[in-house]
C-alpha cells in the first residue's frame, strides 16, 4: 500500500528518492516525505497531498549520499503533514519509514512514556524512531533489537546520522526488495522504483534484516544469523511504466489487453492433445485426477475473477468449484482436506489477506496453487505450484489487464482439467481455436469504445447504478460495479438478475441506470424477463450482449453488441466493455482515474 524507496551510493540521493516516489505513486497515497543525511545530520521534509506538494518544499541545497523516502496510505492517524513519514526521534538522529501495522504500538508507546519520551504523532511508526534512538550501538543491531519487540507487519527503512553511508531495511509481511548497483545500493517496496537504476534484485523474506552501504550488503535474520540470498534479474522495463500516449494508465492498460492475452496463452496451447500446457503446477496428471473439489481465494477483483474461474472449471471439468474472499476464509476456521485443490489469486503476489490464507492452508496440510502476476513476489515464492499471468506491470490502482489475464489463466486451467475429465478432443480443439482468436475478438470489442462512452454520458449524472447478470455473467456484473465505484465514485451494486424481484427491485427508479450483461445462452429468455421487470419501473437499461434477439432492442435504452465467442470467453469480453464504461464515466466526472481516493494498489495490511 504505502511506498518505500531508500538509497546509498555515489549519487545525490534526493533525485533518486523523488524519482522512486514518482514511480510508487500508482500504489495510492495521501502524503509523502524524504529524509537525507546532509553534512552528518538528518534533514527531513514531508507533507500531505501529492508528491508535487513535497517537491515545492525541498531546498535546493539538500545534498546527501544516503536517504529514505515514503508515500503513505493512512492507517494510524489522519493524512496530514504531522503523520506523514519519515518519522524521527526527538534529537533527529534517527529517521525511519514504515509500511504495515505495528499491532502493539499502544503498549510500546506506553513504555516510551514511562521513560519520559512523548510521541508527537498519531502513527504507530513513530515509536520505532524513539525505540531505535535508545540504542547506542550500530544501527543494524538497534533495528534487530527493536523489531524483536514489535508485533505486526512491517517493511522498514532506517538511517542514523552517525553512519552517513549506511541504511538498514527489514521486512515482515510487507515487501522489501534490494537493488544492487555499481557502487550503490537501493531498497524499495516495489520493483517499479528500481527499474531505472538496476536489473539485479534480491527479495527479503519475512524476519530478515539487511545492512546496505555503497560497497554492498549483508542480510541476516532478526537473531543475527546470516541469510544466503540469491540475486534475480528484474522483470519489466521503464516503458512498462509509461502511459504510451494515453491520457491515463487505466486507458492504456485497457487497450493493452489483446497483447496481454496473447502473452498469457503463448506457449500454453497444446494443439496435439487439444489441451493447455501449464508448467509449474507441480502436480502430475494422476494427482489432478485425485482432486475432488477446488477452492479459489482472492480479494477484490481477484476474488471476482476467481468466481468466474470456478464456474469455468465446474462447467468444463465437472469438479465442484467455488470462490471465497481470502480474508473471510481464514477467519472462519475452514476445514482443509487433501482432496481439495486450493488456488490463491493475486496480481501483486503480496496481498496480505491472501498470503495469510495461503499460510493457514499450508499449515493445515493443504496443497496451494498460485495465480500471480509479479515474478518473485512472496505468494509466488511460497505456493506449492502456480501459474504466472505475464500481464506486465499494472500501474493504475483499478485492475484491468491483470483481471483479464486472471480470466485467461482460469480458462487455460479449466481446459486442462476438462481434458483430463470429460472434454473430448474435438471440443478441446474448438476451445483452443477460440482462445487463439481471442486477441482479435478483444480488438473488435475495443472498437465499441465510442458507443460505450455515449452510455457513460448518460449514467454519469446518476447517484447509484445496478449491474445485473446470471450464472457466468454475475461475476462480470460484480467486477463491473466494482470498477464504476472505484474510479467514478458512483455507488454501484451487482445482483444476479434472478434476485432482482427478491428485494433490489424496491430501489429501482427512473433515476437508477441498470447495466445488464446478457450472454446468448440457454437462459436468454429468462434474462429478458428481467429486462421487462426493470422497464416496467421506468429505469434506463443498458444491455451488453452477443445475442441478436430483437426483444433486447425493444427493452433497452442502448445495446452494445459484443463479438460472439465461445462461452468460456464471454465474461472476458463483457468485462472489457464494463472497464471502458467505468473509465469514460470517471473521465466525464473529472476523477483522479489512476489514483482513486482512499484506495491503494497492493493491500499489504490486514
């Protein structure tokens, strides 16, 4: 959620820190700050608001070779100048930035008060600076000692004016990545902040602490045992973090999706056996045949993609499959059994609730697959097997291309499991053909943008909207409502169309736009009955369909006709239409589209 960048080396730290913070802006934040050791003393500056506000405050003579920076998404305390990071002790000898939540901050604050040290902010992070300042030894020893007293999650970076070329970072539940340069070292909470400066990175694991100097680094555990770390090559290039001529990252990422699907299916379609080839599952065919049910876990858009994926798998493979919010799953004391295949889904691979669910399942002996976008992320490293999405970096807070890539991966998995179970070679070949043609179908869907933008003009004045769909269209409705809420701030709810008359119909008025996802399937006539119920109440209806049924036109204010594809891929195309609808509605309302208020890209706190 929050962003960390830290630097020590031969360059002036200030421009490196500011560049890193700019690249972390997409994660969502409400304040920013930096601290630099300048002439053997710490100088720190911080402010609420966007990074541009901070930059205006920085003096021209702020030079120094070591420093830390932070973008904050408020958890403890209001988003204001005082609560912004970095935080220092009262003597300003120590400066620290922190992602995560210190659960025992109240108790630690009381201990400081007993020692005559008063905190001046509402944050949990400030206690770290005061506790570190109580230690007279080396900074790394102080960090180890203090973090052994901390309960909760953290990604931490600290500097001490007595060690002007050294910074110390640590992690527990919140990502920290080291970047290895030539005579310089960096650390960040996200790879995007490192791409300009290095291609060689190291992921810290939970309970590890690293001491960085321009000459190199050392990694140890909290109890000072050395850790043997392997360097990996950084994925992604600077161009992945560029808008590419679009006004917003969200718009670019919607238009990237044909290429993303090509990338996601590349090398995974097995024409010979009419199936999908998915390396990395670490499960043989005979083991997959022993699976009796599938449980999919995720948060937000990943959860909705999981709902769609469960329906794909159940339909093709005839395996009972369901999806559940990851945070709810682990708190209801779930039964874990060896005949269930568990799948966790996360774009970042760092989503805290999903990671916690993964660990709970593994603790109870379950086998967990991961569907993850970020190579080397914590979930990617901890799952028993998995599938990379290959969507590339997603910069906008609201997920689009990653969500579509999740659906693509689920369709591949459904095909593979289906061919192991009930799907014939002929049916498998037809699905492979449809999957290979999917990028062209996405391109054709994107050509509908102007018509969809016209509908956005009509729903933008609304204060509330309904999204409706049945069976495999219902997860699409959920995701469509989520997108509209996220980027336009219009209240939106999604319901199965069959549930409309069981309560929600009471809320429908002439001012309530209803967005209906209406695939051409065996339920078409029943779904058209739902359109009639809505129109009888005078509500405007906007229908997204691949059906040519003339009744739809009569009952809809506008109809968007989506390209006809195999049933497996209908949710993907209709989902792209709803992404465009949300984008253009937000554009009309002049919202902060890439960084919606109160939201963060990667939710690394509970």
